[in-house]
C-alpha cells in the first residue's frame, strides 16, 4: 500500500487588512444612511417641524 502524502492543513482565510475593514464599515454606514434617511424624513413630514415659521407667516400684513 502506498503511503498517503500528507495534505497541508487548510489555509486559514486571509484576515482582511484594517483599511479594507474600515472601508467596508463606512460603506455599510453610507448605505444605511441612504436607505433610512428618506424613511425618517417621510415619518416627519405630516407635522413638518423642520421648517421654522417666519414672521410674515405668523403675523399677516395689514
């Protein structure tokens, strides 16, 4: 019987560099902001508290 050649242990997946990890995390944050931004602004639309009332709107001229 032939002696089986010993296989090398499976190479561990290469650990990504810190820079690529940071880029991936930043990319995910940007995507989440793009997805959640319109949803959050849509939720605030009925009252629309973001727009301040100007003096001309508050007191009609006359």
